[in-house]
């Protein structure tokens, strides 16, 4: 074996050792989950933060949960939304639901029913054929649509009530001023129906 082959073999062995020294992402995720279960939120946060920054969507979702519900960290709704959105944009259904819920309820953001509906149905638009396999997503979509319809009906009713009250107020004002509509019936005019 030549010196060149020996050098390659040594480098390869060192590379394999380095790979085994760093736990795999799945193992680090499991370590973070174990730390979280044991109340070591600092360790869980550190491990999930590293994984989330590398694009691991389950870690992003878990950071969203921690920040939204002050689970071992101070509550930070902006950070929760940031991590939920990152996971949601990668197709994580639960994160899409959480983002939609935050918009629906106005948690950390201004309440926006249309934006909530968009997040609730985001995955559906791209994967409509999966609805048969995920009835929960369809239920959320229907719930969001019903909430939007209810809001629209309430606004319409309030406008119509306001319009009706305005008309009634104008008519009453005209009556008080004496230039209201004069309604005469047969009895008022002195006429009788049967002669």
C-alpha cells in the first residue's frame, strides 16, 4: 500500500470518527425531547434551536410551542410566530394550524380572519387529494369558512340595524318638526267603507 493510499485511509478514518462524534439530527432531537420531559428547558431549547436553524421543522414547531405558551422560556409571541411560520412554510400541518389560530384569535398579531383562513387551508390548496386522508384539516377549513361567514353576517346585520335606526330617527325628527308624511285612512278622512 502506497503512502498516498495510507493517507487517504487515515483521512477517511478520521472523517468517520468525526461523523460519529456528532450525534445525528434525530438523536439530538430525541435528546432535546428527553431534556424537555425532565424539565431541563435550557438544554431542550439549545438543541432545538440548533436543529431549527438547520431547517428541522419539528424543532421549529417545538420552539413555537415553547415561546407561545412560556414553556420553560419567557413568553415571546413574535418568536412563536416566527418558528411556527418556518415550519408551516415547509408543509407542517400543525404549524399551519397554529399560525392560523394565532391570526384567528389575534394572539401576538392583529386578528385577521382572512389570513387565518389562508393558513388553515394552505396545505389544502396544494394537496387537495390528501383531504381524504386528513379529515382534521377539512374540519379546520370548514370552521374557518363558517367563522368568516358568521363575521360577514354579523357585520351586515349591524349595518342594516344602523341603517334602519337612522331611517327611523329621521322619520321621527320629521314628525316632531311637523313636516312628516301625512297618512290618511278612510276613518280619519271621515269616509266609511260601507255606505
